[in-house]
C-alpha cells in the first residue's frame, strides 16, 4: 500500500475498529498524522487542536486494526512498548479471528 492509498483508507475507515490494517497502512497513516500535526503547529493553537481532534479517532482505529492484523486484541495499543513491537511485526498471512488478510498490493 502506498502513501496516498493509506491516507484514503484511514479516512474511509474513520471509525472502523473491525478488520485488519497492514504494516504499510499503519506506518503511512502515522507519518501522515505526524506531518499534518507538525505543519498545523505553525498556524496557531486553535488549528493545531482542530487537527489533533480530527485525527484522533482514525488514528486509534488504524492502530486497533493493526493489532488485529497481527492476531492480537486492539487493547494492546494502549501499552506503548507492546504496541510498537506488534506494529512492526509481520502480518498474519492467514485468515485469523479478525478477518482475512489484505489483498496483495499491485
């Protein structure tokens, strides 16, 4: 999954906590959120806060779906070290309790 597709997927699945998110989707979304926050900080506190609130729910959702992709419950995302370890772990290539794996990228 490339950067624009990951960002579109993040907004398309704004509050979807079921299913799975690939490693690339998670990390591209994280990069997008970081860059948007960094750019918005130059526009003042109100704009920065608005972007923070707007990105909070999709960021949580993509994190939960990433945990599902490694066949772990989404609650693991609240433990920072465990969240990082699971987010860099390879995806479960088989059907797991959270659904089928993402189709291969072209």
